[in-house]
């Protein structure tokens, strides 16, 4: 990509510098944006893959801390916690300040203590290199090369639709698996699809106005494979499911007996 699109990237970066384009003798002011999925944006901006320790395009949050919701809304958007295109271009190691990292360190220590109490094993720690430093820190928080395009990071548009679709796919799979596992613990059934909790779950989804069913996949000889599939939902149905299903689930005792 770097070689085959070199001229294209060069023209884009020139436009980023001037923010103007000459059309029929008149200067037109430009405001450039880039958009795409996580993989494309990471490649264009010179960042590591999506499952790396520091994969976020906009900030320097470690993947073990991403799900923590106790921080202020602007915690990762200010100071040295946020990324800048200048930092990615120059390769500077602008690390978050000690004061900024203190809340995150406290959270990690608490989780490690909790994991030790519940499992008897030490909690997961951030991987470190030979010199005791975080290996990703040595790569400037996930930066692996110079960015191909120099568009400011606040002009990067994420593919929210496919993010939502993938997240809801995982949530749907998890809730179906949980219902089937709960039915299997409650007692052996002739057919897993006849489990009480799974049938309740399907009924609640249908009550949301969404046609939904679960079935067992067949082998080539027509016998049951032991693997299951379910109705693939469109984006509008997924949004409806996220809006309506949680309230319905909270009011059903059969799904919360354990």
C-alpha cells in the first residue's frame, strides 16, 4: 500500500498542509476527513493491529483498562493521554504523566488483588520487556511506522455501523450460549433447543417485534451436528433488540434463578 498508493498519499498530505484546492482559478477551502474500519485506519495511521496493547487510534489507553467507566469523560481526550497526528508523524514518545496514570495503576492493583482472592492466582499484568519496560511503550504506544496520511485525528471517522453489528453479534451469541448452558445445568434434556430458558429467550425476542429462531445445523448425511445457528438480524432489528430486550429480560424470573 505504501508503494502502490505513494502518489495518492502524497497528494492527500499536500492538501492537509494547504487546506486549499485551486479550481478554475479560485481557491477552495478544504476540510479533509478519512473513514473506514479499524484495520484500514490503523494501517493508514501507522498503528499496531486491533488486539495490540495500545490499539486505540485516539488515545493511549491500555487494552486492560478500556472497559473501565469510572474515569471522567475527558480523561483520555486531554493532555498526553490523547494521541495527535504530529506525535505519530514524529514518533515522539510522549508518555502520559505519572499523575494521569495513577488512577489506572490503582485500578489494575485492585483487580489483581481481587483476582488473587477469588482464584488464588495472581491477576494478569501488563507484559514487560527485558529491561522491565512495557514493550508497547518502546514502540510509542502502538506506533509501528509513520502514518500514510496526515489528517488530524479528530477528523477520523469510524465505521460505527459495522462496529455495532459486530458487537451485537457477540452479545446475541453470548446470551444464547448462557441460556443453553443454564438449561443443561438444570437437567438433561432430549433436545437442547427444548430448554426452558432458551425458549423463553426466543419468545422475548419475538415479543420485541423481531422474527427470530434457533436451529441445529445438519451434517452432510442429514444428522444433527451439535452446532446451532440463529436468524441473522439486520441493523434496524439489532437496534430494536438493544432498546427493548434488556427491560424484558430483567422482568423474567426464569432467566435469573441462578
